[in-house]
């Protein structure tokens, strides 16, 4: 049951992050267009889903919070969870999307240094990603848990 819930949370978080981060990246480029955003969203969603399905987020988050005595749902726990999730998802998505943007801009004759483009995008996306994860992760988890007939936040097992 928990694996099913983890997959559902990963899917919804991946789509949510991809939606907003791709919008942020294309808008920050100064050349926003709907086709560019849609392509960016699809690529970002695929990357995000791959990360979500192959990296055991619950195990990582629990080892950094619950296993260290932090209470699920508490503000301090949520801040740590958002930071860890952000550091796992956002850099990979940003690197891939910045590389794609760099290749596309080079095809159109732009001469923007890759390092500058990546650095700016990484800073912006890490900030936006943290806020998005902090806001949406508990909402998505509550939705998925309730949809599967469970309470959120789940009670840690008694030791």
C-alpha cells in the first residue's frame, strides 16, 4: 500500500513541479512562448517522473526526519523535507532544461554563456522549487493518503 502511495505522490509532485518550474524557466529566459513552455513541460515532467520513480523519496525523507525523532507534519519537519526534495529534484531538472534552452538559443544565434545561463536558472529554480515543494507536498500527500483511505500525517509506529 505504501509503495502505491509513494508512486502516486511522486507522480503528482513530478507533474506539479514540472508545470511550475518549466514555466519559471521559460519566463526567466525572456522569450516566453506557449510552444516553448509545452516542450519544456513535457521534458521536465519525464525527468521528474524518472527521478520520482527511481529515487526512494520516502525512505530518504524518513531517514532525515522521522528516524531522527522529528514529528511528521510539524513545520520544522516540513522545511527539512522540502529542502531535501528540492535538492534531489530541482538541480537535475534545471541542468537538463538549461542545457535544452542553451541548445535552442544557440540554434537561433544567441550567444549566452552556458555557465551564466545555468547559474541564473539554478538559483531561481532552487528558490521557486523550495517554495513549491513546501506548499504542494503536504497538500498532495494529504490528497493521496485520503484517496487511499488513510490519515495524513501518518502516525509513526510505536517503538
